[in-house]
């Protein structure tokens, strides 16, 4: 049974990952093929991504996410990663998010909540 632990509402179909960089504390990262990462959803506390390769727990990623034609660099730590239908779905806890992106996400959530009774 899956228990939902998210504290913040996640927003999907928001932005595109433009570039990324990552490292682990345990060893050097060696990739034999290009790593493809795409954004599933994002909140002020975390984000969901899809990856062509598995990512170790505690791997740190810095991602340039384009939202409304502006690149925002966020830093997240992989908290889980599992294979689902030939792609790895991973959850990241955000370590850093620029204030402008944080404020933008909160405004979207506030606007959606206005219409919920």
C-alpha cells in the first residue's frame, strides 16, 4: 500500500528541464549512455522526474527548469527511484529553489485552491 507523504500540492505540465548536473558522495558517476531526464511534476518542496537510467538515493541534481521562458536552477536530492514501464520514476526533495520560482508555484496553487469548495 502506497502512503502519500507529500506536504505540498504538485503541479504537472509546468516546465521543461533544459540541463542538469549531478554527483554522489559515494563515488564518481559514470554514464555509458546519455542520461535523459524529464520533469513530471514540481512543488515548493520537491519534484518528480523520469530518467533513462537509475539514480542512486542521495544523489544530488542541479536542474535548469524552464518556466514561462525563464530558466530557474533548482537543486534536489533523490529520495526514491523505481523502474516503471522501461523508465525510472524518481522523487527529489528540493534543497534549493530560487525565490521567484517558489513564489510563482505558490501563486498557481493559490489560484487553483480558490475554485475548490
